[in-house]
C-alpha cells in the first residue's frame, strides 16, 4: 500500500517508465516497466483534487485504490466520500469499491 495516492511514483509513472526504457542503468533487476509493478500496489485517495484521483483511476484502475482520510491529523481529507464523488464519471460500482469494497478485499475481511 502506498499512501497519498502513491506519491511521486504514481504522479510520475510516465517518467519512471520512460527512464526504464531509455536508460539501461534505470532497469535495475526489473524485466518489465516499473508501472507494471506499481499496478500491484494499493494507492489511497488522499490526493485532494478530483483530476488527480481521476488520473489514478485511469492509469491504475479502480480495483487498486482505497479510500483514505489522514484522520485525525490537520491534513485530513474532511469529506472523503465527497472527494470520491467529485470525480467526473464516477459510477456506483467504482464508488462502492473505493469507499470500502477494495479495503475489505485488500485486508481479507469478511463482512
């Protein structure tokens, strides 16, 4: 799990893939581009802007994103459901996944 929407890695996924393809020294031991592995990580919704959350949904898929809040800290997302709903094109299935369904799956919970 990578907090704050995956931070630098998610936001610069194109750059890290480009470096992997352009430079031999950026390969390390990765036979596939870095975003292949990043798509195996869960990211949270704490990015504060609908366009960044939309980007994450488009690039990494709605099944890899968990709702986050940062509660009780001062940087908390004060309306995490409102933040999710504010994304253009948000549908009920994705809303349910982000607002709890993915966490249930990721944590192996039974409800």
